[in-house]
């Protein structure tokens, strides 16, 4: 019985980050960047450090990648390069990894 409760608690705790991401995604228009190249979102493959599911496909605001995702997970997230607006100045964010991997929805093994 205790083992089942522990498994359930672990499952709930593992789901919290995904629920938070979904909640923030619905609020993203309020924090969205200004589109420089016609779109304020960028697809990327978020590294999970899981052997079974090493990447999760996410589309998020470009500023989220600039401010957070480019600096964590041992720099293993994969995303294409993109333009974003930094207080009225168009800035190029260099991509990381194989851009086709991110653009294909993280379905191919990265090179």
C-alpha cells in the first residue's frame, strides 16, 4: 500500500512541471514577444534527461527560449535559430543542435 502511495506521489510531482507549462502557455499572449519575422513562437526540443523520452516537443514564445531554455538542461535543448525583438531591436538568436530535429517535432534522433 505504501509503495502504491509513493508511486502516485511521484507521478503527481512529475506532472507538475508539465501542468505549469500548459498553464503558462495559455497566458503567453500577455507576455509574448513582438514578432520580428512574422511569428513570436519557436519550436524546440526540451531535453528531459530521460532514457525513455529524451526530448519533449514544445512551442513557446521566443523570449522564453532566450531567457530560460538556452541556459539550462546542460544546454541540451535543441532549437532553430530565430529573430526576436529586444526592446525595439531585431536580434538573431543562434540555434542549438540540428534545427530539422526541432522542426520535425523531435521525431528524429539528433545528429
